[in-house]
C-alpha cells in the first residue's frame, strides 16, 4: 500500500508525462489518424472511431500502455476545451468510484475521468460519444455561468 504522498507524487508524474504519452500514441496510430489529433473536440471522434475499429473493451483493458496514452489525450483535450477544468485525484474517500484515478474536475460541479471514458466509449460504440459528452458539459457549464450572472 502506498502512502498518500506517494500517490500524489505518482499523480503529478502522470500529469508531467502527458505530452510524452501523446507523442507515443500518435506514433502508434496511422498517419491519417494521428494528423487529425489536434486537441479539438472533433478530434475525439477521429480517435474514438479508430478505437472502435481496432479495440474491444477487453483488448483495451489488456493494453495498459495504449489505455494510458488514450486517457492522456482525452485529458489534455478536455482540459483545453472545458474552461476551469483542473487535474485532480481523490485520495480521501476509498469508497469513491474514482479513488486514486486521475480526473479533471470543474469545482464541485463536474468530473471527467479519462480512463473511464476510454473504456466507456468502447462499450457504447457510438463514434461520437466523447464529443457529445463534452459538448453537453460545456453547454451545461455555460448555462450555470449565465444563471450565476442573472
């Protein structure tokens, strides 16, 4: 069992390594896919459709490196597109479903778990699951922001 300090250090190292993991991911992908990964919301459809064509839920969970690289791309794309999102990790409540799993959080309003969503998209098999989810979250946040101003 690792200490809280070790868990925080591992989490911070995960964040630090995101750019390298994304480079590694792009090297693995076909050029026509990798070239479209520009951190836009639309690029999530490109990655999602590639994953749906080449991975199952089980094969992704077995390929920990690919899973981590995809989660890193999702995390960076989410952070870039969703205002006020911050990296976070739950280390207090061991019963929390996201305990010790990197996520992005917007205050106490929304949570986005990139690892969970990599496998969820493979289960849902939609092709636009991630982009739709993020657009809905952005819309929800803009409505909240508007409500606070009124």
